[in-house]
């Protein structure tokens, strides 16, 4: 009887051992909530802090060009000189007319003074004196008219000398010396790139999130913004978010934000391209390795290992991608998912989990536990 029980116990141990050997050992990741800083990039339109078109106000020939393309100029510096003989003659004529008007006014004043003496002595009628006063008023109005004509002539003459409106860099000069230009013709552009503006557009949902975060956090505007240049290199200086447009674009439903960047080395030019990169903090989320997931008809799935080490299929909706991971918020702390070898398992299968260390899985991320 004892021998029979011993044989039965041996057979039971043998069957249990064979059953354990049949279980598939799979790497498993135990999920824990995390806080991450997520970079978000937006295509940006880069513009100079000041960009002005220098156009002609009067017709004439280009007499002199004082600057060259790409040259830095100071505010008020001469850029172009147009022919000015005609306007010089207009100034001279206006000056002569003003001199004549003042002489006529002086003569009218002398006549008034003379007639006043005669009126006081009752030698002439007061009506003659009143007539002299009227002539004096006409002469004085002629002075005002002549002064206005002189001012306009001088203004026209000043338009023949084109000056820099501010400190900046001269753009291309299409007209050369001797060219005939008319009012409105573009002579060049002046750009001030000591600082630059980067405009980028966000959706209405992103705008609402930003405004709500700003209401809760007054220091949100102090966040530093990075700029990625067209060659993929990060710009040396960070910028500050300054303002936004007043309205949403009807066609796209987006709104533009403006970031100001310093540009002391004048590396960035007006009209350059790049990407604005901002940081967004996300708390209480789970990072799901993409290699731990599979898709069926646009749905994402993982294999969950329950407390009995049984595999269960679980669907989830990613918030977005982050490198080689999906960001999700629909899991619970301590949930175990199959990290590698999802091709070896199926729903309802019992497995032997091998817990993978978090540092090995997330070694490329800087994360903080919630």
C-alpha cells in the first residue's frame, strides 16, 4: 500500500513538472503612472522684427545710389538721390512768392497807418480806412498761401532724397543709376533682424488648452521656446511667447501665436523657415511600447497578464505617439502587459511572466513617477 502511494505521488510531481515546462516564458512590463515633458513642434513663419518697403513718392531719375545690397545702414542715412532740379525751381519760385506777399503786406500796413492818422484828424472818411484794412487782410492771407506753397515745395524736394527709416539691412536694389522711377516704385527693402518673430498656428483645441493652463498658471508665459532651423539644428537662443492673433482663420480653424527670438549674430534672415518647439507636461499617463501592441482595423491592442498569469486581449486608445511609445491614460497602476513576444501568445493562454525592469524599458526617457 505504501509503495502504491509513493508511486502515485511521484506521478503527480512528474505531471506538475511537465505542465510548468509547457508554459511560455514571456517578458512582461508592469505599468506605473508617470509624468513626462513632451516636446511639441510647429512649422513656423519667420519674419524680421521690422520689415519696410522703401518706395518712391515722386517721379524722377535715379541720380545717385549711396548704399549697396546687404549693407547695414543707420536711421536717417541717405539711400538714394533722385533728380531734383525741378523741385529746386519750385522751392525758389515759392520763396519768391512768399517774399512778394510779405512786401505787399508791409505796404498795406503802411497804408493803414497813414490813413488812420487822416481819419483821426477827420480829413478823410472812415470808409477809406476800412478799405485799407481789408486790403491788409488780403495781403496777410497771401503770406499764408505762399508759406503753404513753400512748405509743399520743400516737401516735394525732400522726397527726392530717400533715407533709411530705421537701423537695418538693405535688400536687393532693382533700379540702377539713371533709371526712371515713378511714384510707388519699389527701390529696396530695409529689414531689422536684431530680433526675429516666429509665427506658428495651433488648433482651436490647443488654444483652449493653452488659455485654461494660463489661467491656472500665471508663469506659463515665462516658458522658454526653442527654434529648430531648416537644417535640423537647434537655434542657440530661446524665445518668449508674446502674443497671438485676434481671430481664428475661417478656412483652417487655426490661430497664430508669435514668439520673439534674439538674433544678435544676424544668423536668421527675414523669410527663413523653421520649427518652433514647446514643452507640454503630462501627468498620470502610461507609456506603452509600440512593439508591445498590435492593430486590427485601426484599433490598438495589448496583451494583459492577469493575476492568474492568464493572457487577456485589451484594447486602448492612444493619446498620441512619443518616440517608440504610445501615450495612454486608460490603464491602472500595476497592470502587466506582455512586453515582447506577442506573436507567441493568444487570448486565454497561461504564461510564465518575466518582469522587465523599468529602467531597461525607459532608459532613453527622463521620467518621474507620479
